[in-house]
C-alpha cells in the first residue's frame, strides 16, 4: 500500500535506543521492511480492521501493518526499552497506533479494540504456544477473525500437521478443530537479529464459524493431552485415566483400543470426546 514517512531505518532505531535483543524475552528482531510488509500483506485486507500485535519490538512489523492500511493497531510490548521507538511510529501515524506496555497474557485487549479484529504478530518464542492456546480456547466464534503468527518452524509444522506424521499432536488437533490453517512463509535464521538457531515460519489460522465437529473443548483438551502425553502407547493404556470403561468407549466410536494417538484423526477424537462427556454425565452424583 505505502510507507510510513519520516522514520529512520530500523538498525538506526536499535542503535539510538540501545535495543539489544534479550534472550530471556524471546526476542529476535526482524529488520527487513520488505519482509515485514510481506507478513502484513499475508494477513489479507487490513483496511477495515483493528489489528492486535504482540511483541512489536522496535516496530518493523508495526510499520508494515500501518503501511498496508490497518485501521488501527494495538501493539502490546513487555519490554519498556521499546516503547520510545514505538511512540515515534505512533507520532507518524496519528490516531492509528496505540502502544501498551504490558504482558500480552494479562492485558484485556478487547478494551482497546473494535471488531473486526485480526491478530498479526512475530511472537516471542517463549510465549508463542501459550498465547495460541489461549486464542483457541476463547468462546467461539472468537473476537478475532484470523491469526497470522510467526513461530519457530517446528511449532508451525505442529500446527498444520496431519495424522501419521512426526509433528502431529494436540496442537494440530486443537488448531484444526476450530480453524483453517496453513504455513504461508518460511524465514531463515539470518533474517533476524540476532539470528536464532532455527528457521521460523508464519502460520495463518482463519477462524471457522463453528468447530468442524461437535464436542466440548475442555474434554477434547483432556483426551488429547492424555493420548499424546504417552503417544507411543496404545490408547487403551494412555487413556486409562479416563476410567475403567475406556476400551468400550474407544470401540463405541470405531477406534481400535490398540491404536496409538498419532494414528487417529480429528473427527474420531471429537467422537471420543463426546463419548467421554456422555459417560461422565451418566455417572451418579455424590
């Protein structure tokens, strides 16, 4: 769409504000504005949306989101050192960027955003998965229409994985139950400052109006956590904590008790979650 005029190159911003990336904050700064613009574009049309950005750092992606026409951007940053650099961007885009100093795990972002809302972020590695689980755990349909998020490539592969693959597990099931998911970009370590030891990838998660198959989210979480917590064991063993009738429940939904978690697809896991919930409702209450 365009650029935010009058701003210095990001390397100058980092020098001016002494923004040495901190490992304990999971910081790896993306300084190539062509790449940050490409990430912003991958989120689709932003012109009618508020955008939540978590961990903006010196503001490379923030600039891209504003340049691509985001109606408003809420940038939540935990590192107070980055706030002056972000405020310089806000001054160049009056009324379109709000900067909050705080922990994204604790901030009430809905007090600052107006739907429709998209989330676009180069997530700090140390909280990325936890934030994703929280966004997927929200009442459905969620307040956001899509998540465009950068993770370590291995985490991204876990989100989009299919059954009978090495990366398939609970994260894939929870994400694909409620969203369409796809990896839209892969970035090498040298794209970042400092360079991490691994590749990174941008994942697009688009919220479905309703989950693909009916079941209770909490029960699905428990079933998949137990099943993949001991993924090499047969399900009759890994799920025995669900109760003495687990073999019968597995058979009732067409899952062989001798199968392993990595062999079972989303629809069958949802069916099992419904069966477990039904069994719990049938139990006598004390």
